[in-house]
């Protein structure tokens, strides 16, 4: 018996045929990794068509793609290029041009059939010349805007004829005179060859056109600039040989007088595909084509999107044309401002060939306008005669989801039984919830809609069974696509795929599975069944489900795959228009998506208020005006916002600031009245009187009719700005306050939990508030170009963040059962913000609240965090319950545990810093550790990347964790815990037992000095001798802190964006903080010692204070070990320490860069000012030699730091923009100048 044949035993040809049926690129990639032979087979198909994004840091990955060893490179035939969406657009085009040049240089010669540049930004002329030189087998060429004139240079190419030898398709996208000339160059060189397809998409600016509109388009007397320039080589048109094309696409042209010209230029009798989108006067073209001498004889595809006039001339011309032509297979019709639907007679004429039918007509351009529905007789006749239909998209009669189907809807469903090959059904009208007057929640509406779709699948199966066949209906959709760009999702359509579900007994039943347009969807127990969808192996993009005419501009056929696997991109593409090539791809892409996609709750669904479709809402007599963005881009603006769906999808602000302008000339009389009113009116007269009953009633009515806007991150600022602020937070603030857990936070942000989780939104708002208040220069640079008008100063942005945080937290947030460590983080950031804007009550309130939350959650305990012993408290209040709360068995996950410890110790450091500055707040008291109440352990010195809920992985070898610097800072403040214990017992600055107190001072100072002995190299500062004394740290040239130099000043941007540079910046920030804390603590101990020494010497009863018999003081011997130093030696040591503090302070001030001072906020400034002020205010006889020699530098540094306060309490009005940025820049420059002067004099080593 012969052995069973395996796949690998097949011939290469058979394997190739099998691999060609693999459609998903990710599956092809997996096949490539199987073995060398399959790699060679699958690479042909995988690399056939590739899309790349250029102009981003990911350009460095092109090296692997262009490697000569990449065997797939030789199979590349189609290359589509997009501009990557990056935060910093400065220099992006130059970077993209360089990347494109590298691609063209390294690609094998003469392999490309198509090279397409999709953005409307100018393409490099040098790269175009290189393309024409190295790729001379192109079948597709396009004329686009270039950065300079290049036609003369191209005409000098020695083998220009060979460049156009294989060209069969051209895309013409004129938007200026220069591009028109380039279009003429392409047409002139391809017209005499076998040209098959022309796509002509005019995109001249309608607001500020470069050429007057009357000159662009044909008139009744002469050709316009478009036809006269592009087809100039064919003049006179009456005597030219027309182009024998197979496909023609026209968009945004005026055909009223140009129809005759195009009929002379193009031989429409040979055309197989005609696509006309948004062309006014298109009825004239159909009238010309209806003539027997011009009637298309081979037409198979007709797609027509038209905004008709009041007489419906376009519809009438189309009906006549459809009745004359024959053989159409794909028919897509979309009319707005229509009174009737296209006649069924014209559609039925193509019954023997028609496979796809998409008809949409409405009385207006918006979704709330009435959609026209065929009468039963017409629709029934279409279904009976057009039995070959595989896809149909039409409006159905209204049906209620809450009642049984009405007769008219059932009749339409019965008509579908006459379509045995139907695969896809799209009902463009939304079912309603009549007779209910209340709106359904969206989830309930979707569930009822799924039931309706499932009934459609079951009804189709019943019809098929009655006729002895199987049902092929696999997709049912509701609504019409409102997709505008090829890389966005439709927000006005819900799609259901026929799936199957198996019950526990093994019985199989069909079900409707909702799908979304996502390339990566989670696994589900429901399996979609798509039996008859034939998928195209080349089409990797997933455009909108069905065009339906609701598409503003149809998508092109560029795939969304980049050839290198899915790359993480923070922001979506935002092209102003889309180059159109084929609407039929939009109509067919459902089959590709339905075969792979399942439901994903994260995919945006149609924005139906509480589930009720827009078509069933109250239709206003007149729509409100469009938002500024939609008005400028001339696209539809819905009424679900603000923000509107278009602005949400593009992640741009949705504003209504543009003034409305009336049509026609200005009304001089009205303008004069307005001017007089403006000049003579009271500035406060516009405000309504609150005492007015009419105004009060109006306000109450507005309040009752308005709906609160959903809070989200966009409430604070646009997403693009928010993403930058989040990155800044984790770069500059997180090294000092290492919470929240960065990977968890970023995952939640990618899921956009700010929409669904108020606690997360509150945390996000508090983080941004802390960032802006402590480091306002960064946000100020971002807001310069985006929302500066909304936030005139950084304080206004801080107030907005605090307002959003308060609203998100809501009332009673401390009573929630879900209270967690991140609520403590939120409170800490709010308290920190209060400190930086000089609101001391908020500082005390939120710091105390943070500490209370940590303690209530048990996160301040080293173990058994979930257990609290209650003693006799329950019995005292009459409870018979247990005398404990929680359970000892409760184990916290590692993330919560570590973040809780970080928050606790951050508050601890903050409290000690406040005490060093001379303040002491009772609500912020943290008792010293005792055997029964120990302080929690320090956080594990591991970066967030290695901390998981159930596991803490070891830190990467050779990499210093950022928590190491954080713990060093904590140990600095723990070094004098014995002194803090004594002051808590006997009072601050009280002399009670001077011998023991001297030992405490001595040992506290020694412990503090020893902290930096074990500091890792990444955080260590080692002064070098000589005139270069200072910190051997990363030094950069000085750039003013202005927007123009932001990228040069910030190593985290531009070329310094690798992980090592990010870590280096964080180390530098921690280094500045650790050394400032270390200096301030040493200075604090020294000055406190001399203060108490002076107090002891001035005391009359020195003998009694020398050695106190107080028993409590004897207990301090446990924390203060015996010392061998006498009083004089200790005093000398303290004096020497003061000298050393001065030296170290001067080194810090002379070496640390401004960009490392700023993120530490006012904390760094206040610490340094406190040290310097203390050193300068001591009597002259107690100053050391170093302080005397360099007191001028100290005074100057102190003066500059004193002026470098961001705001003053008197000028803290958020609405004011009183921050004098020029003065601030001068102060930073002065600081830098004195740093350089200090270094030139030799630093601390340049003594006389």
C-alpha cells in the first residue's frame, strides 16, 4: 500500500498554486518561516505589493528590507509610499526624500510596475528622475506635485522612450499649473502606446484657487486650462485620434461644457469601466454617451456619485443611458438631492450580467435626510429578473426592533429569495424602536439588530431549502458607510457575518456575529462561515464595507501592509484628500474582511445616541453649521458632537470659531449699524441679567435640554498634544515620582480607558497637572502651535486638568469599594500641583489624603496588607462581628505592592523636605519605625518593565534601575531618623540632653555622608582636578529655551531618541535631585547643630542640660551609639562640613545643565536657595574661606534662582498671561553665563 502523500512531497508548482490561495499577509509571513522552499514560494506573493511609511525614526529599519540577501525584494512589483504621522513635522519631508532615494538606489533595477506617492505634499524631483532612470518597466505612472520643475531634465534622458514603453495606466492629480504641465508630459509620452486606464482627479483649492475657476474648466466658447494643457498635444480635438481606453475615472471636474471635449479625446465605445465622482454637469456626458456613435459597447462597470440639481437632470440622463447600454456587471449609483430613485427598467436591462447592485438616493447630503425606498413592485421585479446578483445594497422599508416585522419589510425579504447567488445584503436604512419614545442604549440596540440579522440569515436558509439549494447569504449590514479616507473606519455602519455556534449537546446553529474593521481581533467561540467569498490575494487593505455613495471620496487601492509586519504608530494618517482609483474595491472588500474578522469590543461602533439610528431622530428644519475643520475640508459634519466624528477620527480639535458669512456682497447698512452699536455699547451690556425671569427661564430650558459632554482626555487637549505630554511625564517626572506603573498605564491609554474608567482619567489629568506646574516650559512649547489660545498661560492648563480630575473622580470617591493605589497617586499629584502653584492648603489636603489612602489600603505595612486588627472597637459599637478586618490570606499583586511603596516613600521624602524648609504640618506626620509598626521596605530596585502582577523579574544585567536613584534619595532622608525621633519626642530645636544630642548630630551626618559611597557609576559624580573641575556628565551646547530650539535643547527629541539616551536623561535628572537632597540634608544638619549649640551656650543652666536625667532621653541611646569625639572636635568637624557643602554646592551650580534642573521643578530651586541663603546669612566670622572667596558667585546664583520662580502668588490668575518669557530667557542665559565664568576661573579649585 502506497504511503500517504504529504504536503512537502508535492511539486513546487502545486505548492505555488496552494500558497496563492493564502490571502492574509500575516499567514504568508508564517509560511515564509516554515522552510527555505516555502520561503521562496511565499515571498513572491508577499512582496508583490508593499506599502511603506517614510519620514519617521522607523526609516532605520529599511536597511533590513533593502538588504540584497532579502530574496523577496526581486518579486516587488507595486510600491506605495505614505508620509508617516509623527509628532515633529519639522524636517520630515527631507527625511522622507532621503529614505525614498535610498529605496530607489538599492532596489533592483527594472522590477517595479507601480510606484505611487499618496500624500499631496510635493514629491522630490530628484527622486523622480532617479525613478525614471532605474525603473523602466513601469505599468503605472502618476503626475503629482513636485518640489521643482523637472520636465526639461526628463526629456533629456537618453532612453526616455523605454521608460514609457510598458505604461498602461496613469493617474493625473492636477492641483496647480505645474502639475498640469506634468500631466501633459505623461499623456504626450503614453498616448500613442497601449494606454488602458486614466484616473483624472482635479484637486484645486476651492477656497483660494491658484487659477481662476472660469479659466480651469471648459466654457461654451473654448476649452479650459485643464483640457487645453493636459491634452494640448491632441489639438485640434475635432481631428485627433481618440484614446482607446478600458477604464476611465473622473472626479471633481465640471463636465457641463467639457463632455463633448472628453468624447473627442476618449473613445468611450471601447471603455469597460466608467467611474464619475462629484462632477457637476455629468448629465451632459451621459447625454453625449447616449448617442449611437459614442455608446459604450463593452461597458462592465459603472460607478456614479452625483449631487443632482432641482430638476434631477443627472438622474434623467442616467436612466436614459442605462436603457441604451448593455452588459453591466457592477452598478453603483449614489444620488443626493434626488426626488426619485433610478428607474428599475434601466437596471433590469442588465439582468443577464449584473452581479453587484448598489443604489442609494436621498433628499439631502446628510444622514438625517430622508432616504428613498423602492416600491415593492419595482424591487420585486429587480430581484426576479437579476438572478445573478451576488451583492445588493438598497434601502428597505422601516421596521421596528420591538415589534414583529411589518408587511412591507417582510415583502422585501421575500424578494431576496429570488436571488440564489446572493452573498452580501446591505440595508442602508436603520431599523427603529417604534412605538417607544425613549432611546435604547447602544448595546441593547446592537443586540436587537443582531437578532434581526439572524432572522435574515434564517429566512434566506428557509427560502433556499424550499427551492432545493443552499443559502449563500453570509453578510448582512445596516447603515451606509461614511468613510472618507482609506485608512479610517466607517462610523455609520454595523456589519454581521453568518457564524455558527455549537451548544453543549453538539447541535450546530447559525448566528449573527458583529464584526469591526480591525486587523487584529481577539479569538472567539463563534466561528464565521463564509462559503462563497472569493478573495483577491493582492488586496491587503480593508476599506469601508460598502461605498453606497456615503463615502466622501472613494479610497484608493493602496494596501495598509508595510511589508515588515505591523508597526506601532501613535497617530493615524491624515491626508487631506484621497486619490481615487476604484470604488469597486470598497464594494468587494467585505468578503476579505468577513473571512478573517470577529467581533472586537474595542473597535469603534456607529455613534448612535443610545442605540437609536440617526434617521429616526427628530429632523431639524435646518442643520447647524459645520465645525471649522469640516468646513475647511468641505466634508460632511455630523451632529453627534462636538466633537464630531470626523474630528475624533482625525484626532484634531473640533471647534466652531470660524465666523459665519452670508452669501453675496456685504450689507453696508448692517455693517454700519453693527459698528455704531460696538462703539456706543457698554462693555458689560452683553451679559444677561440673572434677575431677569425671561433669562432665568431660558437658562433653565437650556440646562434641561443639554446633555453633559462625556469626559475624556480630549477635554483637556487634543490627542496629539496629550500623547506628547504623557511622553514628557514619563521622561521628566517619572524618575522623581516613579508611579504609575508605566507599561500598565500605556496599555490602558492605548485602550483609551479614559472613556470608560473615570479613575484612570482622573489619574491622567493629575499627572498632566503635575507635569505642567513643575515643568511648564515643555507644555508651553507644545501649546505654542496648537491650543495656545485656549490656555494663555500654563496655569490655565493646570486649572483645566484639576477641573477634569475633580469631575472624573466625582463625589464619594473615597467610599468606593474599588479604591486603589492609583487613587493615592492621583491625590499625590494634586498635592504636588498645589505646591508648585503656591496653594498650600491643597498641598496639605491632598498629601494627607494620599497618606490616608495608602494607610487605609494597608500599603504602608511590610506584610499582611489586607489585614487590620480592630481590637475591641466592634464590640464597643455593638457589633458581634470579628475583631479584625480583611484577611491575612489576601496577597497583593506585585504591581500594587511596589507602586504603594513608591507612593509612600515619595510622600515621606516630601514631608522631610517640607520640614527642612522650616514648616511642619501635623496631618503629614509619619511616625518613626518601631518593632511593632515598622516602615514598609524600600521598593525593589527593578524597572517597571520587569514587574508583572504575579512576578518580578530580575533587573537586566549591567543596567542600573531608575529605582536605584529613587532609593538613594530616600536613604538620604532616612539618615537622620534618630534626630527626627528626638525632635518628635522633645520638640523641634529643643535642647534637652546636649551630650546625647551631639552624638545624634554626629552619627546622622556620618550616615548621610556615607549614602553616596555605594552610588552606582551611572549616578556617580566625580570632580576632575584642574580648571575643568565639575561633573563629567553629558554636556551639550547651550540653546535658548524657545520653540525654534526645542529639538536641539532636548536630547529626548530628534536624534537622541534611543532608549539609552532616554535612560541617560533620566539618570541626569535623578542625579540632580539626589545631589541637591544630599547637599540640603548635610546643610540642614550642620545649621541645626550650630543653632542648638548657640542655644545651649546661651542657656543659664548649662550643667542641667549637659546630661539630662530624663528617662525618655535615655531611651535615645538605642539609636545614638557612643561617640569618641569630644565637643570641640565635633564643632570643628561641623565647620569643615560647612566648607565642604560650599564646595559641593558651587560644583553643582556650575555644572548641572538647565534642562536637568527644570524637571526637578521648584523643589530643586528651593533646596539650592535654602542652602545658599543659609551659607550667606551666617556671621562673617563663622564663614569659611571658600564661602568668603566665592560669595559673589553664590549671591549671583541665588539672585538668579530667586527670580526664576515661574509665577508669583499675586499673578496666579490662570486667565492672565503675565509670564514675561523674554525676561525668563534672559535669566536662564545669565545663569549659563555665570556657570561658564565660574568654570573659567577654575571652579572650586581656582582658589587664590
